[in-house]
C-alpha cells in the first residue's frame, strides 16, 4: 500500500486480477469518473446535496482503500469544531488522480474534505498509468485545479493552503511540521503489515473492497482471493523492510505516540485540526473499521481524537459526475 515497494506489490496484485478487468479507470475526458469504490459514506454532488454513493470498483484499484463511517462521535461544540468555511468558490474544477489505497492521496482527500473543496476523482490504473500519461510526474497523487497540475501530497496541500491564505500566513508550526514528517516517514509504513497481517485479515480487507465494487460474483471472488493472497505476502516483505517485529504492537505504539503528541488538546492544532491532524486522519481513515482499526481503537486511546476528526471532516466532498 505504501510507497514504491508496496506500489510494485499493488501492481502485482492488480496484475493478478487484471484478467478481471471489466471497467478500466475512466480517463478524465470520459463522462464517467470512477465513483467512490468503498465508501458507504454519503457523497456531495455539485449542488451540495448529499446522496448515497453509487459504488463501482475498478479492478485495477483492487487493493484500494476501505473507508467507513465511524461509530458515534463525541458530542462537541459546533463552534469549536465546525468544519472549515467553504472554499469551494476558490477552487473550480479540481481533479484528483489517485490510487484509492494510497496514503498520500488520502492525506490530500482529508484536506479537501475538511475544507469543503469539491473534487472529482480519477482512479489511476497502477499498471498502465494511462490516466496520467499526459503528465511527466509518474506518481500519485496529482491534483489539477482548472488544469494546473500539482504534485506531491505535501506540496499540493501547501499550494492549496496558500491559495486559501493569500495574505501569507504561515502554514505550519514547527510542531506541525514534525508530525507531518512522522506521518510520511513512519505511520504510512505501519498500515499494510496490519491490514494484511493474517490470511483472515487480508481476506477481510479484500472482501470489503470487492463487496463494495460492481463486480459480478465470480469476479468478486477472484479479486478477493487473488488480491488478498498477493497482499498477504507483500505485507510480510514490508514488515521486514521497515523492521517491524510485531505489527499490531507497532500500530498501537503509533496511535499512543500520536495521542501523547496531542498533550490533552482536542487536536494537535488546539481547538481545531491542523495539517498534521488531517494527515494522520487521512491515512488512518481507510483502516478504521477493519480488524486492525478496531483493535487500534480498542487497545489505545486514539478513539476519541479519531471520532472528533470524523465529525469535523464530515462528508466527503467527492463529486459524482
Ligand atoms: N512523496 C510523494 C509520494 C507519492 C508516492 O510515493 N505515491 C505512490 C503511491 S502511494 C506512487 O505513486 N508510487 C509510484 C508508482 O506507483 O509507480 C507524496 O507525498 O505525494
């Protein structure tokens, strides 16, 4: 799931299921952008009205993320925790080229969702990458705003922030920067070994993915078993690469480290989230209701913060076209 090694792995998983390809990810010019793959959340249309997600799963994003609505969030004051004011008028025609499973893409999505910026999604085929052939940059996320390309998750977020704050207010405090680095250098590496830790968990992850796609029964079964098998082995390699001995312990420690960083504040940013809050939330959101995420919430103190984040980030601003 994470970075080049896991992306290569994801490609292998996708290749294993390539024969299933019924729907290639839609190119930008197509009228059918890929719809949210695994989102039981309600999505916002152009008009701002919410509707149930129509689920479709591109087989090429078979190792895609699993998003869930969280359990009841803590009741909080509207004022302190209101979602950021609407910036949608600043950003027209925002398109995110992504892999659903990519933690860097999920960081960007958390930023967009929190700031109420509507965006379309183009799911990139991890093997052919044909959807981003037009770009010299060969990774995701790529964000375009009215055709202008932005790359690299942190740079994308910074550019968006600067557009929102043209007066030049500084984006990150030193503390925020430190935790943003921690997300990219540490947290993202802990996830894959956890969600594909056992055969059962790998199947759980892919079962959820496949069942929220538009596979036929046979395709779903094949995607589930091929993807889960591939990612199970990949997760073992990642574990070794990042010197993880006990993946759950590592996940719990990361969660506790984050809660310690909060130092009793509702968010790292104080009464409202800062960029580090959004980044941590973004990368954890896909796993929250998998066994690993449930274990994490049960065995650590992160649940309250997560629930607060879920509440302030709110509905996805992903646009269905
Ligand atoms: N530093 C970049 C990292 C982006 C990255 O490594 N993306 C992965 C997907 S998670 C990727 O596109 N890898 C290359 C590939 O798939 O070939 C960022 O923060 O956006």
